[in-house]
């Protein structure tokens, strides 16, 4: 038995069988020299493996089509042709005939040479083909070495997914009803798997080193998403103790989850709006369960992930309308804030052909939208059409300059004019918001405030860009500090700019789900918090125990500390302050 410590990113305890998933795992390739009279046999092995790999892919395409996976299918259809590529086949055969190596090594060498040629090409389309070769290589080698392919879509019973890391497009095919938890080698509090786990309300631990190499599919593991540990090969006593803790945690959580509808804010009645971050494809029932007052961040880009073309206006309108109808059903002033497509960084379409050297600083998000106006306009039309079915707002991501905001608003006006001319109903006074997630936006928030109706601070990116620390890289996780004085000052400036215009300001980054940070943000004047729905009950419980005088005092003290304190000092101070005001705070965190 061994307990491995990582980063706790989604609370809760779960015990169950592991399912190991490693995205890039290539089967080990035995390299052998073959005798001249073995050449024909080796050529036959290669060609029958090629035929079998092609057959398997054809079956997969059929299955995906049946499930309605349009975009993914197109990518694989292109791959089919590569199995018969004359040059590729000739190169492998030449290796067998002339270099006298076995089929596996011949495939590996030929693919390596072709990949290099593709990678040197200047045409991005051709460069991207190098990635297709990886896929073909994996498929043929799997047949030759009789290694089974592991995909998340194979999961057909409750499991804890143990992976090196998970990208957004990998998780689109996963049957979510069977996922008990996530444990990954890499990742951070804002990595994709963290957002997903919190949205689904399932426990997760990331940054566990090499856990995916140390556990086998089917092994029982104990995952503690609150304490941030995973226990491998637990003995009976450990399992019994863990089950006792699981029961206790469930009891506490069910006490917290009730009573959302009566939430009015702080102890003295000061209103605070608590909303959920959601993404298309995940069930919206968590909104009511956890007492969310609508959707504070609708991550629309998930409609694009795993696809190789843009979803149609109809498909988008259908998804957005569903969200608008659900929030209309929640009542109590609930609304949905649709965020325009935030593509780029680690959120890529499978058909996105442009690979950038520095994608987080590249042509992503609003920049990409403003250079693809047709896609942007179509999305705005779909948002507007959905706004006829429930209270909605539109929000622009990654704004760095006022010009971008003005250009985005102009597109919105054009979309409105088109719909009006077509006689299509929409909310003509739909509110427009700007995300504050780039330091320049916070520093010039007073300028931006004149162009919109609300702000929403995306601390996931704001922290990453302020401290220049990749939000998904555990090696620099120590620098990823939401309580850093620089971040606090930027939030403070943003709130002041919003207050001067008398409009609301939210925090929709994951720091909103950390009760300590949530209390500080509210003290600084933030009026609304949005987070993975399962984080709401704990934050609500803490805020109910605090008055507006408490949080204002907390914020004042922290402002004063910003001159001479580290993030750890500030966080520790806030935690102690909150424990003193709400003594049972620690107990309901478990
Ligand atoms: C953020 O950056 O804080 C945010 C909410 O956006 P995302 O996590 O989708 O980048
Ligand atoms: Mg962001």
C-alpha cells in the first residue's frame, strides 16, 4: 500500500477500479534484423497489418457516424487514404527489403523520415499532416505488436480515470455517467480536467507524478479529492477507514447542498450572486441541484472541440437556447452569460491547422474571432436568437485593448441588424460584458468600462499572464498565485472601474470556488461569483456566516498587506481571519 500526494482540485472521496489512459502511448517496438529469406514473410506481415488497421479504422468511422460525431469522422476518413499512400508503403517495404529490419522497425523508421519532411514544410496544412502520420503509425504498430488501443470511449462501467493528462478533445468521447473520479500525472487547478471535474461534481487529484505508470487498469484505488491523495494497493483496514470517511463527507455535503433557493447573500442581507460555469455537452441539472443563480460563464468553445469544422448557426442556436430555457426555469433573476468562442491556447479544434510557437500569446480567443468575422457573426446571431428564450448576456474573452472591444460590439450590432431585418426575435437590449483576464485589461479597466455593461474577471488567465506562469504546467504551479499582491491590485482596479460606472463585476475563474479567495473577492467589491457548480454550496455556506463589515475589513487589511507580503502570507492571513469569524468553516471543507 502506498499513498501518493498531488494537487486537490475537485473535492470528494471515491474508491473504485482504475482505468488507465495514456494518450500518446506507442507500443514498444522490438527491432530485429531479418535474414534475406525472411523478407517475404515480413513484407506480408506489414501488408496484412496495414489492411487490418485500415479495417479497424473503417469500423470506428462507422461507429462514430452512428453516434453523430460528424467532425471527428472527417479527420479519420482522411487518415484512411494514408494507409494506401504509395510513397509511404514503398518506404516501409524498402526498409524491409534493403535494411533487413522487421516490419515494426521498418514502419517506425519510414514514418520518422516522413514526419521530418512534413515538419520542415512551410505550409501549415502539410505540417499538420505530420500529426496524421502519428495516428497511422500507432494503428499499424498496434496490430503488429498485438497491443490493444485504449480510448476513453471504451469505458463501460464505473471507473476512476488515471491518465498522464487529459485534453478537452479527449474527454468529449468519454461516457461521463461511468466516471467516478480523475487522477492524473500532470495538471494544475485550472487545467481542463479540473474544470471538468468541478463542473461534474466528481473528485479529482492532479500532479501525481507518474501515477499512470504505477497503476494498472482494474486495480482498486482510493482517491481523496479534498486532501489531494491517491492510495495505491490499499489494504482492508485502509478501505474500511476510507469508506467511513466517504460516508461522513457525503453527509456533510448533503447538509450544505440544501437551501440554495433562500440565499440572499451575506449575513446582513448584502446580495451576492452565485452562478455556475458550464460547457455544452454537460448536463445542466447541476444548476438546480447546487442552487446556482444561472450560468456566469458558458464556455461555448466546447461545441468546437473535437470537430474539424465550425458548428452551424442552427446547431449553436439549439445548444444556447437549451441553456437560456434552463435559466429561465430557475427564476429568481437567473441569467446565462454566453462567452464568445475562446479557442486557442490548449483549446484546439481537431481541424485547427495553424500551430503556433507560443499559442497562449497567439491568435486566440477574441483575436481569432476578429480575424474570422464570419464565424464570430454566426455565433453572435446564435446567442441573440437564444436570448429570446431566457435572460441572456454576451461576454467577450481575452480582451486586451479597447479597439478589440469596440470591434466586437460593432459585430454584435451588425448581427442584431441582420436578425431584425429577417424578423427573427431576440433581446435587443442584451447586456454586453468584457472578461478581464489580461493585465492590460485590468490596468485600463476604466477605458473598457465605457464600452460594456459588466465585467467578469477570469482569474485563471489573469493569474497566468500576471505571473507569466503557464496555468497548466505543474512545474511552475508554485508561481500560480491568485493571492499574489499584483493579482489583488489588478482585481481592485477592475472593481473600482466597474463601481465608477455603477455596473456589476464578477469573478468567474476557479479562484471563486476557493472559499478563502471568494470571501476576499467579495470584500474587494466583486458582486458575483461563478464556478464549477459543485463548488457553490461551500462558498455559500461561508458567505452566509460573514457580514459586509467582515469582508470589507478583510479586504482593507489585505490591501494594506499588499505593500509587504507574499501570496502565502496573504492567503494564510485570510484563512485565519475567516476561521475566527466562522469557526465551523474548516469542518465543512472536508
Ligand atoms: C479564466 O481565464 O479565468 C476563465 C474563466 O476562462 P477559461 O478558464 O475558460 O480560460
Ligand atoms: Mg480564460
